[in-house]
C-alpha cells in the first residue's frame, strides 16, 4: 500500500487483503440479492475499497454510491470463511469517502447526528415536541397540506412511533420510574440507548422489569447517551470516537455486565475495543468495557424467569442483523420465546436477511429499504403470525411503518415487551 494513502482506510488494509474472492458471502448480501451486481456485493465493495487504498482507483461518484448502498448489516462478515470484517471497513471507508447526497440530506444528517444526538437533553426536547405535535394533529396537517413532502420529512414521519410520550427514561443512576429495590447477587448496568430511552422508553422499562424479575439489581448508569453507531456508520468518525469515550467513561463502574437491549448499539459497544485499539489512552479501557457488554437476550436466556401468564399468540421472529450477524446470537431469543406458555413461534423464510432499516438507511436509500421491507413483510405474512417479534428499535419502527402502509393488523413488538407480559406479577 502506498504511504500516501494514509487515511482511516489504511487501518483496514489488512482486513481487505483477507478477502480471497471466494464469493461465499454473495447470497447473504441483501443488496446483491436484489441487484445481482458484483459492485453491489461484499466482494465488489472490498475490491473497490482496496483499489482506492492502493491508489489503482480514484474516487468517483459511482464508487462512492456502491459503498454507501451497503447496509452495514454484517451478513457478509458472518458468512466469510476468511474472517473479513465489513463493519470496521465501512466505518473507515465512510470517514474517507463522502456520501453522494443532496445539500438538504447533508443538513439533516448534520442536524440529526451532531445537534440532536449530541446531547440527550436535546433529543428529549425533540421527542417531547413530536409528542405535543401529534397531540395537536400537526403531523396530520403537515401531511395533508403537502408541507411534509416539501420539507422531505414524509418518510421520517412514518417512523415516529405511536407510543410516543414525554415520560422518558433518564439515565440518573437509578431505574426510573422507581421500582422496588432488589437485593440481588447480580448487579448490571443498563445501557438505555438514545431512541430506546426516549421515543421507545416503554421497551426500556419492560427490559428493566424483566431483568429485575430474573433477580438482578439494575442501575441505569448516569451520564450515558448515544453509543455513536449512527455517527460511525454515517462517516463522522470524530463524533463517533467522542461518543465511544464518553460512554466508556460513564460506565466505569464495578458491575460485571453492561446489558443492552438494542443490538445495533450492542454490536458497536462490543466494537469499541477494535475502534480504539490504536489509541494508547483508551485502548485498555475500551477492551475492558467491550468485554462486559452483553445483549439482553443472551443475558436472559440462561437465567430463571418464572412465566406467570399464558400468551396465546402466534409470532414470527425477525433476526436483527446486529444480533444475528454481528453478534451471532440467534438461538437465545428463540429459546426465550419458546419458553412462554401458549406462544407459538413460526419461522419465516429469510429471517436473517436485512429488513432495510439499518440506522438512517431507510431515509437515505428509500427504494432499497422499501424493497427489502416488502420482501420481509411478505415472508412474515406467509407464517400467518399475529406479531413479528424483533430486538432492534430500527427494525421495529421500519417494519411497523410498512405494516401500517399495508393496512395490516399485524404488530411488531420488542422481545422485552413480550417477556414482560409473560412474567408480569
Ligand atoms: S466470503 Fe469473505 S473471502 Fe469470500 S468473497 Fe466474501 S468477503 Fe471475500
Ligand atoms: S454489510 Fe450487508 S449490505 Fe454491506 S456488503 Fe455486507 S452483506 Fe452486503
């Protein structure tokens, strides 16, 4: 590799060299499955990145487009026998290659990542304003008047959850609202997330209740915020690293586990060790922190959870990419669902193929995201399930928006909500 190519990409050069071009990842890749184009598959993307790193290719709009259509779903990483890791490669690549996007999209990205997700108090204000706006039917007015289309916000509005409220989960060192203290041998720190603790705070509370019923003392650790995954996948590596360090500093506690109920966040928290490996001040702290991170389903599966209610429900399970591929956790959520009396789990075809949500992807690449979502909803519908169970907030909102557009009565629920219902006193 030429010395002149010293960019964030150069840190992933050995990773790229690992690709032996066997093609085993191709049919796992959602964009390859949709297009059958080499440049829209993992092998093609790695070759383009390598050409760029070695200086045999120059940066063109076409090259940038193929890299940015990657959903960073990590299905190729899970399928690769040579151990190539697509997530860190894409994070480095995106810090080098700007997204081909309009000025308006660029503004929304800056505003969303730097301004709103830069501090939890700002996100809480935005979610509260959305809740008030919904109460006053401002969203209905914006749609009917064409204002939403004019501002390019129609799709984002589809993703706003119906359960919005101003009752957010504050990371203040305790569980909120106050729940009876549990004297338990297992102490866990709970990673509340940005979206999960505000727009989907009900899921966080359900997760905490389930953890407590399994005998854990749960701390909602003070000072935490966004994990930085959205920043990293959007190419804003400086802001992402700032979030990584702030999170590690906030969780500098003595609990054995940091439990996270959003796999997109969990995969990134576990990846801090990789992303900060070259930083002498943070490498060891990041390694120790990442080793403590555990997904909610992985944590719960081996624990005793007394089921108190029968749930006569037929459900299907949609694997979130960052749980199934990035963390290789597929058996645990299914085991938990099967342990609920009355609940019938019917497997859908292609449950591990990305649903198209992928952070902001469903806003930046609406056509691909919708094609993948429709494919997923067709597969789910063929099981006749009443509920699609998932574990990731992005999948949940994206799929629910698709079901609403179809006029379907099927619902999407987080696994913590189902477990909460089945174990309620
Ligand atoms: S499976 Fe791995 S080694 Fe084979 S083409 Fe894909 S990325 Fe390259
Ligand atoms: S991360 Fe997903 S979308 Fe990107 S190349 Fe790999 S399989 Fe394809």
